[in-house]
């Protein structure tokens, strides 16, 4: 039976989603909508915390993400799908929570420095060698233009997203619980300061999702130019599969190899029900990489083609998309308004 507990999750709009987003998050969202009262959102305000000066495609990217979500199986009859900036209560609560957030919490936030490092790595990818990049990273003293007020405060915005919808659960990987801590801490701090518990303290909802590497073996990310995009031209996908990173020690087709670290094998684990057999064949040198890649592509092709076809039906029905966005906005705003009213009353902003 479906629980009435609220689950909340969001994703920054970076345009069409890639297979890393699909297998790493979206498929899980689709499964969760049958089990909980889910709120899924396009985190466009979060994009501004790091890319405030690159907004030229922001609205189009939000729409592309929505279309991918719907194509993947998110069903507006089963869950609430909305765009973060469409719900003004989010920005209002973010301001109020910002007032009670100690600066030290944000500066000590372990993900703050990690994020800065990750962003700089992406920014200078391909431009700096490893040594120069290391020097650059160690010289960071907050003078990079990414260290904005909004960026420092992104954990408060993230907490706001969770608390305003009264989410009981937030899907996270085992290594991401730090993201939730600030939401839990803020819920408690609010109760301490104002004497009333208004927010639900969110719990992590641990999920085992597939980790999908990029075609070069690094994390799949647009900034590394190593993605396979949902809806991508199928010939382009074929070329990318054939160019995937494999075990570099395997020179000839019948050399034994190590599938660990081979991108092709990582994909076989997702698409091939006989991946365990492939693992043995690879170790025994019973298959060459070219044949292995061709087989992988044959396994991926039907799913990707079907996705592209389904995607077109949403792309071509703007009226339906607008209706879904409007309904999502209405539901998310109505739920958020209840929380905000209780917050303002408790803070004595209203009588
Ligand atoms: S045979 Fe397949 S799994 Fe083994 S290294 Fe080559 S591509 Fe990877």
C-alpha cells in the first residue's frame, strides 16, 4: 500500500539528462512514486548558486529535464512534479531560515570545500595539468567568483526545499547523509529558538542505485564531455559505445582481462542479464573488446530508441506539458503555503 509520508528529491536542470542521471536517480524516482507521496522538482534556483552568469538556457533546460522525467515514467497522477522557482514560498522560507543559520555551520560544511574543488576541477578540466590544478586548488581563499553568498548558502536552500514540503524521507546514497544533516539541524534549531516544532525532521531513504561511469571511465558529467544523453542520435551512441574505455592491458581479442574498471563491463552490469557470465568470459580471454562492445550496443539500442520515440510525444504536446507544470506548481505551492503560514506565526511575523 502507498504510504502518505512525503518523499522529496530534486535535480539541477542541465538540459537533457544523461544515462548517469537516468540510472542513478530517475529510475529510482519512478519506483518511489508508487510507494510514497512524492514531490520531485527541477532545482533551477540551485543552478544559480554556481552558474548565475550562465542562465541563457536555464528555462529550456528545466523543460528538457521535465520532459525526460515524464518520458522515464514519472506520472503526475502519482507524484507532484514542479519547478523550484515556480513556488515563491521556497524563496521566502529560505530567507527566514537564513536568519537563524549560524555562519559557522555553512563554513564548516564539508561539502562546501569539496564542491568548490569539484567546480574548479570542472572549470579547468583540460586546461591545467594535474600539478597546476593542485596548486590552483590549494590557493583557493574564497576569491573565486563561484564563492557567492548564494553558493555559501546553498545548504540552507536545500534544507528549505525539504522542510517546506514536510518531507519525511529524502533519497540519498550512503555517502550523502551530510546533505541532510543541515535540514535536520535547522528543524531542531527553529524549535529551540521559537519554542515550537513546526517542521518534520527528514530521514535518509537509502537507495542502491547503479553508478554509471562516463565513456572515458571518469564520473559521467557534461563538463567532462563523456556522457550518453537520453534521446541522443542512435549512431552517435553506437560510436560512443565503440569508443568506451576498456582494460588497457588487453591488446589482443583473446588476452585475459580485468572487467573491473572497464566502462563496457559497467554498462553490461546494467543492460545485460548475463553480466556475470561476461565477467568470466572477459577474465578467461574468451571474448574480444570489439565483440563485447557490439553486444552491449545491441542490448542498449531498443531501450534508447523507445525512449526517443516516447520523448517526442511530450516534446510535441506543449499544452500538456504546461498543464502538468501548472498542476505541479499548484500542489507544491499549496503544501508549502501551509508550512510557511505556521512558520510565520511561530516567528511572530503575524499574529
Ligand atoms: S572484453 Fe568486454 S568487459 Fe572485458 S575488457 Fe573488453 S570490453 Fe571490457
